[in-house]
C-alpha cells in the first residue's frame, strides 16, 4: 500500500468514527435514553451529521478520489474510492439550500403524517406529499438517469436495479402471488391461528428467542438483544451489531420471528470481512440484499417444517402449559397462516410482496408524473382490491399507513420485495450444495451460516447486489424460485 | 446578548456536542457494550477527544477569550469565558509531544498496575510511578503556582484549595478521627453486622433502591439506573443523568447505599440551571463538592436513625423473611459499624478520611521531592499503623490498592475528604433552616432537595467551591462540623 492509499484509509477511519458515534446515539435513543434527554441529543446528531456530510463532500475527499480512482492496484481501495465518489457526487449535485429546505419539509411532513393518521384525513398530508414528490423529481434530475427518472431514486437503495428490470419481474410475481392467494382464499381446509394465542411471558419468550439467536450463530460477544417498540438491527461497528425485539405476551410470533428476522440482518453485519472494517465497504451492500438475509432466516428457516421438527420440543419446554396439547401439524400450519390483510407490516410471507407491488406501481407513476398525489387514496384502494381482494375501510388503514413517503423516501419500497426474491434465489443455490432440511432438522445451522458468510456476508459492499446475486446463483434476478417455493409450501399447508 | 456573545455560545454548543457523544460512549462501554466492540470504539474515543482538545486550544477559542473576557455584561458569558481560558491555558502550557508521551506512559502504567497487584510486586510498578511523578512535577511547573508546587495539581480537581488550606484542616481532622476510632476499638458494646448478611435477591434490592431514588427526587424521565461492576453517575446532558449500581446478593448495603450515593451525584447534575446547558458551566463545580452531594445523601440522610425510622417497614416488606426479626436498634447500629480496614473503598464513613490522609501526605511529599517512590510501601504501612492501628500484610492490600497514581492522577485524593467536610458544613447550615430529621422521618425529602437545588445545584460551575461554601454556610472550610457530627453519632452508637 502506498502512502496516498494509507492516508486515504486514515481519512476514512476518521469519517467512520463519526458514523459510529451517530449509530450508538441512534441505538441509545431507541432503546435506553430517557425522554427528556432527547432534545439536546438531537443537537448532537445535527453537529455530528454535519461533520459527516462535510467529510463526504470535502475537497480532501475529492483529492483522494482524483488521485486514487483507477490508479490503485488494491481492489478494496478501488471499491472504497468508488463508494466515496458516488456519495460525493450524490451530495454535491444537490444545491445545499435546496437540500436544507427538503430536510425541513420532511421533518414537518412526518409530524403532519402522524396527525393525518390520527384524524384519518389524507387531505392534511396531501400538500406536503406533493412538495416531497417534486423534490424527489428535482433530485432525480440532478442525479441523472438513463431511461426512467425513477431509476435515479431506486439507485439510492438498490444500485443496479432499474425500472426496466422491475417491470420485467414484478408483474409476473404479482400475478402468481395473487392467484395463489385466490386459491388459498377458496381453500376448504384452513389453519387455526387462535391455537397460538395463549399468554406467554416476556421472560420466557426472551429465553426462547435468545436460544435461537445463539443457535443461528449470532455472536453475543459482538452484540446484544434489547427491547423496543419498533424492532431493528444496527451495526455500530462490525464487532458490535445489536438487535432489538418486541414482545406481545398474547402472541409469541411477534418476538420469536421478529428476533430471528433481526438476527438475520445482524449475522450479515457481524460477518463482513474485518479487512473492510472502518471503510464505507463495511456494510450490507443494499437494502434488498439485507432483507434477503433477514427473510431467509425468518421464513425459509424458522417458518419451515424442518425447523419446528427440531425446535418444537424446546418450544414446549419453555412455553406455558396451554401450548402442550397442540399437535405439531396444527402448530406448523398456524404459524404459516395466509390471510389478505390491510397493513403491510402485519402481512404474511405470501401476501407481503403484493403490498409492495401497490406501493411500487404508485410511486413509480408519481415520479413519472403519470398520476397525482390527490388521487393516491382511490388508486391505493383499487389496487388493494385487485391484488388482495380487500378494500381498506379508511385511509388510515390504506394510503396513510406507512411513513416512507411522508419522510420523503421514494424508491425504497421495492427493496422489500427484492429481498424475498433474492432470498429464494440464494435458498435454491444453497440447496444445490447441501441438504439444508437435514441440517435444520438437526438444529445445526453452522454450515448454513458458513455458506452465507462465505458467499454473501464477507463481501460487504465489495460487490453490488446484482453482481453478488450472479456470483452466488449464476442467474440474474427472477421471481421463479420465490413463486416455486411459495407454491410448494402453501399447496401443502392448504392442501390445494 | 451581542453578536460576539451569541457566536461564542454557538461555538460552545458545538464543543459540548462532542463531549455529549463521548459521555454516551463512556456510559455504553461501562454498561452495555459487547466486549468485541471495544477495540474499534477506542478509536472513536480517540478521534472525538482529539476534536474536543482542538476546540479548547483553537485560535478561534483564543479570539473569543480575548474579545469577551472582562468585556461582557452577561455574568454567565463571563464565567464561561473564564472556564475556557483556564482550559486553554492548561492545555497550551504543556508541549504537545510531552503530553502525548505522558498519555502513553499512563496507559502502560495502568496495565502494569494490574500485573503488579496480581503478583503483589510493587517493584514492577515503581519505575512507572517514578516517571509519572516526574511528569506531574514538570506539568505543575508549566502550570505554575504561588506557594507549593502541589497546589498546581490540586487546582485541577478543587480550584481554590491549596496545600496551605489542607495543612490547616487535615491534621486536626486526622487526629480527631484517629482518636474516635481508638475509642471505638476499645468500646465494650459493638454492633453485629452479621445480622445483615442474608440472601436478598438482586430484583428485590433493585426495587427498594429504585423506590428510594424516586423518593429522593431523582427524575427517571431524565435518567435511568443500570448495573455495573464499578458504580458511577454520569451526566450525558443535564436532562440525561444516569446512575449505575452493583448488587451483592449477600450484602444489600452495597447496592442500597451505593445507589443512594450515585443518586446524590445525579441530583446535582440533574438540577443545574437549564440556562447553563450546553456551556462548560453545566457541570458540578468540583470533585469535592460533587462528593459532598453523594455523601450527604448516603450518610447524613440514608445512614441516619431518622431515615430508617421511616423506611424500615418498607425495607422489611421488600426484604426476605430472615430480616424480619431484626430489631430496629440493632439494624441501625449494624449499618453503621466502624471498623478499621485495609481497603479505602470498603471503609466506613468514619475511617474513610483517614485513608485519604495517608494518600494526601504521601503524594504531597512525592511532588515536593521529600520522599522517593521506592519508599512508598513502607511509608504507607507505617501511616496505616499510626492512623488506623492496622498494618497491611501485603502491598496489594496497601500501596497497590488504588489505580489513581498509576493513572498519573496526583492531587485528586484530597477531594474525597473535602467532600465529607463540605457535606457536614452544608448539613449544619441546612439544619439551621429546617428540622431535617422531622422531614427525613416522614420520608418527605422535597424541601431538602429544594434547598440543595437552590443553594448548591443550580449554580453548576458559576461558583467556585470555596465561594459556594461561603455563600451557603457563611464560613470557610473547616472540619469542626464533620467531627461534631461523627462524634455525636458514633458516641451514641458505641455508647462511648
């Protein structure tokens, strides 16, 4: 490594220190901080974020980029330079004043969103959303794109994914899922989830969740589990990746599957190569790939028959007595109930992607000026009816349910559905390498975790999502494996 | 406020943001952080500390000092400028290179101290201590002093306190305490602390401790209680002041009195005027005044007869059954057992200051080159014998017990004994204003807390320790009230 390169790494380390401090503050605010301390802490966030922004757009950064780009034999340095350049460009292309106005608007809009939900009044939010859409269009123009303006926004969350690609895979996925949901709606045999609704103390749920996290290979010397209202996983540094969960004492599924989901995110971050630590590459490569890791563990592993064949005994040991008489088969089917519902974050693994399709189609049309904000409620309800066969009785349970748009985030939603597809594609490749059902059934996740570490986790941002997908599966993005997996699983459960 | 003044406050706010981030990191490292994350976090501490140091020694800071010192009508600004100037001078007077060498030496020495303790081998540590003493002497010369070189070090912890003052008050305190201890050693009636040693679960101890903290007026919306090996209180900001405690299931005194002690520190920080927030004045004015607040609550309140007259019932409700038959009088006397012991941090309120006298006399002599580091073990043991009547069988239980000197801290120890004296003086003044025993007996601490808030806490660093003492008590530092209080209390307990 030459001197310029090591100076660059030192510069990145310093930048990363600010990021680490900010991550810790975020974790603390969401888990431990007393409420009166929030106000002053938000000033600290302001100061550190500004500092971080200054780093990424500094002349010094530009000098490093100019000196090193295409001019280094160290692949890691090259990739880090590319990441930095992208951020430099992204941040520099938007006029400072405009970005500040956008941030202020966004923060106001989030507050108005709360009020609009409470009052079930979309009209309150409408003018804010209209402005936020305009800002996103403007920013997308600043950033540039090849074919569709919406691509510029997608790029922030899922680099390499374009509207063209999504329009190739999403409609067939949507139609296959909608058909499967339709069959399930008409199935004569249905699981009974009420058998799962017994009181199950937080402490006991926690001990079961902790045990599963441990078996997954989550490293408690490099992380911890806490309780929050909105569960999340956060990497403070590669050796300190924390997860949180939420307990519902009348429905253990919330905590158990939630913990495993966040554990999947955490395994990704904990196993990024140490060589990348303290660089911008020490992070999951995209929102979608991240989601593939959480969904893989939550659904492909923890909602599988094989998983419960091994863990049902442990579960019954820890769970209170009303769970004892539940037959295995009824339990397995109950935790996999499919039911079209109004709220995305409560959706099952089959209907979830349909909620995403609605959002994708609407936000793409908004950014392309094909529809107007004022028409969102009606369009939303119509699509809900088309894809899920139900219509929200109120906007609160419809277009007002998610914070994303009110927070100015457009282009984010597709990542969730991409996560399902990636996960199914990875799952298919993994199955070609080993009999994973056998391993799951024996409660030994070691080789599965190792496979994920070696094929996905270690690379951090060294590979872009589609390159990673291709390297692991030899295929490009497609919905085939997800549809096959869901069809097979739910045909059995619903005896279709 | 003119423009320069408000620019100055903005500058201070930014500086304070870094301090707040660092405080949160410290809290997290001591309470929640997984061990593998430590290494990278220490780099974050390095980056933020450097940044903070740069603030305090920057040309910009110097410009503010020059522009505003003696040139503002705002008293708060004037005091803040004085604080900043002092730090500016303190930091600038030491050559950067020398300070870095000192920091490196100190960190090595702390590690060697661990080893020396384990091996009970003072010789291992001796060369490090010798160098640290030399650095302290050099720094003291850089900083300057009027009469005694040791004053320059005292100033860092207890501004205004000089060797002359300590030599006036400490010997008489020492002799009075030693005599009292002697009488107690010869007393025929002694408390029996073994009656307190029953298993008492962590959870129950916690619920009792939390209740007392609440009654003291600790604001849980601006703080929280966690568990650590070494209990502490930390102000992250004035609205986020956290305490920690330690549980010994076979000795509830550790957690109960420890929590109240840290709670006393926390009440100070929580009640500093909001006008001072985000300035260097938003902090306790000295180590000694801080200690007076923790000791006041721990000893003058929570080890008093009046306190237990009210709280013994609650205690028995929460404590396990073996505590039930304990008569009140025996309980009260047992929690106030006096017994000369080898370890400072385990000492009772009477013998504690004698441990400090030993350290004060030795470190003063070291800095004045009147004794040599190599002679410390013998001198230590001799003084232990003179003042406490016991001789440490090993250096591990003698001169090697504290980390302070190995961490390069000289001039710190006196603050502990000052805390006891300040507390007794404050207690005397408070008693002139209200019948505090009545209030303690009724479990109503509101007026006591208000008095502390109004007379001590609110001022933060607006008043230096001796000015504060004088404003509150109308007297200068003296040991009279402490000796009176201890004599009265222990004459009764030991029926002298």
